[in-house]
């Protein structure tokens, strides 16, 4: 890397601080720290500027970005029509004792009730602001979701029930909050998973220069200018501006390999996570992005092949249950041109082998999204997952016909696959088909798993199944099993509860980043087939770096059982830069993680590190530094 001349002046001051940091940094998401080497530098750094809000009237803002009801999938799996009723809900925020009830909207002395009536409030953001006494250090913020249910004759009685609630404490010096949600917690920062709702939110304070890095942090920790917007400036030239690096705990003044860093192993490098920040990307939590386009109607008895909202919600929920955030653009208001929700020309049968998907992939799927999103086309006939271009498995075609007026078609689908032609049945069936292909794109297929329950066509038909099949693979309750793909009771992958050899825990093989890599794997036979046990510690070559067994051991001793993709464990490999004089801009240490699962051998760059004079690994931690200063 190089530093532009102008910027050198700017980072001069902060280098002092940063140098101190590198030798004292630790891991935040582990509760224990490595032996800390205090350095004189850290002790002689500039005296603290204790002011909190000298440039601006102090105030705190709570943004409620999205509230999603989690219950729909349970209703979809139950006979009846309960799935048709959308929930009605509102929120109550409490900021330092000041309560705001979102449903009561008062205008001209009259109060009317305004409530959400949807499964998912995505793109209906709300913002609550509160004035705070100058120099107050923290604010306590509680958010509660209230659901309104109806009862009695014609539903005339209503009842407001408290569903989910969380409290966090916001720190005006650091801009971080903690409590029921905190930085690098297990389910994501600015995210709360309740029993009934999941909630995305953000908290910040009124900020003079609009980069939302607090004055105190700019002056005392970063050494940036509290009057200059740092949301676009990139002093270390690594492609990611200061504000994002600060938010997610990277050093804004040290070049990071963000093009390759993928700490959550979801296949989105940090540059891509940065690009997707507006759409809920968290670099430490796995995200799956799908763009969905669909074919228009095929004739008077063939309505458009849309993605049902209920189907979408079911899919999102299944992944949410495993701490994977699935985001589906089927018509986002601020997506790029050619984004999701486009109506495609109707083609009755899309052939996988003749590559007919290329016409959609080239002209309806924006290039800027390739490598970040997977692309799903919902059509009339056929279903598969196949590369559209090159050998990247990022494209899926799913088909269904929702017409009730096609009795033969419906009978055929029921006898063969168990598809029930009701509105509810269609929604579950479509979701199951999509989940089936999604699982393939996350490394789960028969070959990778060495497991015969997946895509096995010997099941016979749904109404007349092969008895031998039912007795064996029938134990595998997964949409990957053709016996259950269309079953209106399944809509899930297996959790492996029936044990081997005829069941497997699909979720335990979920490698989200797989769709980026599967074409070019490093062929190294080091797994014992079927057991998932590592036989030979794998090393691979990366340019300018060499595998270091001692440092790898040191790192594993330090990190213990922690995995960036729980509950799946990972193998670690630590690599050291060969020649620091030749490549002074490169990080000295690169740490790679490899999912400890049978379905992949991919190594992914997890983080950079440095070495101190004793050969001990050192990690940059912004939050540790802030913590030291605030104590
Ligand atoms: Ca600034
Ligand atoms: Ca940067
Ligand atoms: Ca990532
Ligand atoms: Ca599109
Ligand atoms: Zn059609």
C-alpha cells in the first residue's frame, strides 16, 4: 500500500495511538485477553479531551430499521387459514425515561392509531430522537414490540400484548451500545432476536460532521477531525472509509486486505459487506442475498409466477433460526436498475443444459450484484441450480404453476410429489423447492455429503412410495429428500435427530460462502469419508506467505473453541509474510479459517495480525482501546 502525501500529515498524530494499539490489542468477542504488553508509547499519549459534545447540542437517535414477525411459518404448516391474517403491532421506545408509543399519532388534538399490519416492516424505517443534557455520558434505551390481537364478536375487542423487549445502554464517548445487544455479540450488532419478532435498529448521537463517529472517539482514539466527515475518507487506501472501519472495529489507518477478508465466511468480502451496509450486512454475521425475478403470466389460466410473501417469510425464518440472515430482493425500493422483482418473458420450459438462463443472467441481473447476490428466477417449468456464466453456482431456477384450473397438472403433482394444490400448499411447496436449491448453493448435496438421502429418485412416488425407501431414507426429514420436498408439513432441512446412517444434520453443513468457490477447490484428500474428521492438517500456498505451524498452534491455544460460524467449527492456519522489506505494506500475519465440515475444503481469510518482538500474535482492537480510555 501507499499513503498519499496529503494524508500522511493527517495520520501523523494518530500513529502514536495506533502503535500503542497494535501491541496492546486483544480480542473483544472473547472474554479473556492475551498477556498484554504495556508500552511506554501508550502511557505517554496525549491527555484525554473529556468533552462529549462541544460542537453540537447533545441528542440521541434510535432508528428502528425493521421489525419482522417470526410466527408465519408455524401458521403455514398448520391446516386452515390462520396464515392469511397479518399481525398488527406497534412499538414503544423508552429513552432515559421518555416514552414514545408509535401507535398514538396526535394531530389537531385528535389521536388516531397507526400500526404496522405486515409480516415484515423492511423499508419502513422509524426514527425517534431525544434531547440529552449536555455532557451526559450514557443513555438507557428500551424498545418494546406490542402486538394487537382481536377477539370477541366480529373482532371488536382488541388487546395489546407485550411481545419482545430489549434494553441497551448507549455510550456517548464511544458510540457503542451494550446490554441485550452489543458489538460482536453472537447474533449481530444492531439486531435483536426475540421469541416473536426480530428487530434491526441503529443508535447514534447528533454529530457535527455527519460521519456519526462521536467527538470523543475522533479526538481521543482515532485522531481524526471531529469537524470533517470521515464517512468517505479512506486514509489507508484499503478501499473502505474510516467510518465503516471504526464501526466494525478495523484500524482506519492500517491497510487491510478487505478484498479477501471474510471473517464470517459468508462469501462476501469486507468490500462487499461495506457496499451492502445499507441493506443490513454485518461483516461478522453470515448473510445470504438473493435477487428474485419472475415470469409473467403464461395465459388466461396461468397467473404470474411470483414469489409469495408468505413463502419469502418462511425462508427468512428458517435461516434466522440458525443465525443466518437471508435477504431477498423481490422489488426493493432502492435497488439498482434491473434489480429484483422484474417481470421476465414467459418461457414454458427452461432447459438447464442449453443454458437458457444466460439471457436472464446477462440482462436482468445487475453486474454490480454478481459475486454478492445469488440470482433466482421463478418460472413455469423445471427447477435446477446451475452456473449461468463460468463455473459459479449462483443461479437457480424454480418453477410452479399456481392455477387451480389445471386439474390434471395438480393431480399429477400430488400423486408424484405430494403437492397439495391449495393456496397454503402452494406457498409451502414453493418455499420448500427454493430451500432445497438454497441448501445446494450452501454446499449441501449428495456428493459433498456422501449421503444418499439427497436428490434420490428411487423414492417412487409420493402416493405409492418405494417401501424400502420409506424404511431407510424416510428417516431423513428434509426438503432435500424428494419424499418430502413437496410435503406441506416439511418446509425445513433436517436437524439429524434420527441419527446416521439414514439421517443427517443438514444445518451442520451450511457453508453460506460456498457459491463463490466451489468451482476451484484445492484438491487435498484429508477427510476421512463420512466422518468429517481431519486426517491431515492441510496447508496451502499463498503468494508471499508461508504456513507457520508454531504460530498456528499459538493461535489455536489462544482462540480455544471459538468459531466465527457457530455451531460449525473451523480449522485455523496462520501464515507469515516471507519478506517484510520487499512488501512493507502487507500485513505480517494472515489467519485463515476452514469450515470443519465434509462438504468443503475452502480456506477463507479471517483476519490480519502482527507480531510483537517476542513473537506473540497481536490483534488490533479498537474497542479494547476505547475501553482502556473510558476506564
Ligand atoms: Ca470526523
Ligand atoms: Ca480505510
Ligand atoms: Ca463476509
Ligand atoms: Ca432483476
Ligand atoms: Zn406459466
